[in-house]
C-alpha cells in the first residue's frame, strides 16, 4: 500500500523530535513508536523478498475482452462481465428496442480487423454522446470503420480459450482496476510503463519517436543505484524509443530472447528484465504480441514460455512476473475510465487540436502478476493511496520498483508519485509458496491459417521500421517519403532484424575499442536496405 511507508515513517520521525529527554514518553507513545518501527521493518522485509522482476507488455486488448468472462467460471469476485453489458448502435431518442443495441458475448476468436484506438477513437468509445465516461460509444465508433466490427469489439474470450491466463488468475493475482495511462494508442502508453510520462505525446509522433524521447526512465534510476537490468527481445526492442537507452552505457543491456532462458537457468537474471514480444507475423515465426490481426494463442504461448522459464529458475523464490497490455486496442470494457484527480505528469500538454492535459486515464487493460509470495486467487482492486484518487495504471510499475529496490532518486514524474503501488501483495505470506504450478497448460491457436506476411504494415510496425532506419543511418527527414509504407510485413521483419544486429554489433564494438563516453550515441552508415521493389 503506497500510503503506508511514508506516512508512518514521517510520524515516527515527528514523534522522536517531540519526546523530551526529561519526561519519559507515555505508554501510548511508546506503543505507537514500536508499531511504527515494526511496520518500517516489515516493509523492508517485503522489499527484500522480490529481487528479480520480469515485465512483459503485450498489445491492444481490453480487460473485458480477455478476462471479463473469467468472472463466470474462474473467479467470481472479478469485476468482469455478466452478459447484460450493451452499447447502442445509435444516439437517436427513438432507438429504444434491444435490436438497436449490441451486447457482449463470449465467442471471441481470431480477430482479423484492427479496431480504432487513436486518441479521437477512444474519446468516442469512452464518452459516447455524453460529457462523462459512460463506456457507451464502442459500437458507434466501430461502425465508422465497418458494419461488421461492432460485434467483434463486443466479444470476449471464454476462459478455456486462454488457459494460460485462466491458470494464472486462479493461482496468483489479477488486477481488475488497472488502466492504461492515457486514452490513446500504443507508443504513448508504452512510454508511461518505464518513465511515467509520454513527454506530451498522445499519438505516434514520428519525429519525436525517431529522435528518441528525452525523459528519465526507471532504467536510469536503477542504473544510478547500481541495480542491473536487461531487455530481452525477439525481433526489435521498443525501449530504444527512449533516447537514453541508445547510449553506450546501456549497450550491454540488450539481449536476444534466448539469453533470457540462459540467464534464468543460471540464476543470473538482473533486478529488472523486460521481455519484448515478436511484433511481425511471419510464417514459421509468428507474432506473439497479441496485436490484431495476430493470434492470441501465440501470445499465450509466450506467457507460458516466460513463466515456465522463471518457475524453473533458482531465482523463482525471489521473483515477480508482471504481464500487462499497453492499451485496449478498441475492444469494449465496461468500467468507466478515471477522470477526477489524475495529475499531469510533467506539466506538458498534448498538441492541437485537443491540447490534452493528461488528466484522464485510458481504458482498463488485463494485468496479471505471478510470484511465490502472492496468495492464491488474489484479486486486487483500488489502491489505498497515496492519494484518495490514486489508481493502478502503468506508472504503478516504476512507482513500485522504486520501493522494492529502495531507489534513492525521486519519483520520475507527478504521475508515478500519485499512482498506486502494489508491494503490499507480497506481504501476506510468511514464506514463499511451494504449490505454484511448475508449468502452465499449452494453449491452442485461434487462427487456422498461415501468417499473412505479405500484408501491409500497421502503424506501430511502420514506427518500428522508421526507428530501425534511424539506427541504420538514414536521415530522419528522408523517411518522410513514405517508402516504408510500401513494405510488406516480411520485408519489414528482415529489415529491422538486419538493423538491430548491425546496430548492437556497432555499439558493442565502440565499447570494446575503449570509448569512455558513456553518453555517446552511435551513428551508423546505412548498411541494411529500407527500400523495396514494390511499385
């Protein structure tokens, strides 16, 4: 509970200053001081229990879409779906029949379409025709894209379709009130996960993404206090959108995903491990990030792989696995998004025409945590602080890491200082559990066809190509010709794979040659071909 430690520690200090040396403290004061001291010691013990945190951020699914139907048969106390949740097809006062509404259903499968999730799209989904969040506009917004999309965005998965998540929810902790940090798309929300701000971004700003976002991150705070971290990626690390992560001092922090298994097996996982999914859907190497139109069965397999690897590690008894999603991806969720008392992280406003003040959160997303220190079947709801309006959102991750590792630096922004922290869920057991599943069930695919590797790129995939091009030595303004829009998924996958290999080789060579400028960012001459033969 984020409110406990600072309040009780401050009270302890005030009490010590007000006790007179001539007059012994009263019995009540003595008892209060002892309780405060015990709580400080207990908090320190909880911090020491978790020494290896592993984070996996997946793509574009809402809580109700993925976990809402688990209320029915897996965990009845979850704030999930009952089947009565509906959205109107129209705002007309004459539209009163049920046929003019679309209700939730539990028959979700492979999703071919990519629902709307821009800042403008989310505003319509959340507010509908009103001025406060009602979560009534998902169907109407989907209708602006296609006539068949409304039924898709209102569907959720049955638990048996997601056996990995169903098992984790039963065995560990699910947060049923965890929100994305802003009502918008992927990159702004991913930026919040490790920096508690998007530096004013509400959409994918190409130039800012390519230059690199300048804000301080939790990686910097860990590094400054001597804590190690690592980024394990399958095709390309999105953490390179932070400018600081391109510096030589962090060159050794990037590893291919196979190294995660090796490090876990050897008991060498660092304080923080970031797992980056596969973002490109290739035959034989399918995407496992859960972004539509990717197979969530592959995402389930990735979660299983990470959990099984961590569970068999000698570090299991001091580890924590966090699985969350960047944003809801346009899929329905019934819980109103918080819009009161949400602080602006750093005083920056979004661009015109909205000039967003960052005073609202985004839509609720699935968040699951696994550790032998978590009681079986835990459901985490609202936090108990540090303020009356605090919520769980992506900034809760750096807020909690600061406490778990006792980091000396300040909070990154106003947002992680406000966000609820979750270290209390590790404090309810006196010893680590010995009954945790050794392996998770094997999921089945939701798609019966091969990956469409010749399809066009999504907006997110184009950004990855553009970042790779900058690392490859392409001039930023040369990328505005839109050549990457002509790429297929297969071509883009080959390009970013070539680029990251050469880039990491270049930065490691710079370190090997004895370059002592840790703040240096390596610039390469173009060696991988971004241009395609497409007409």
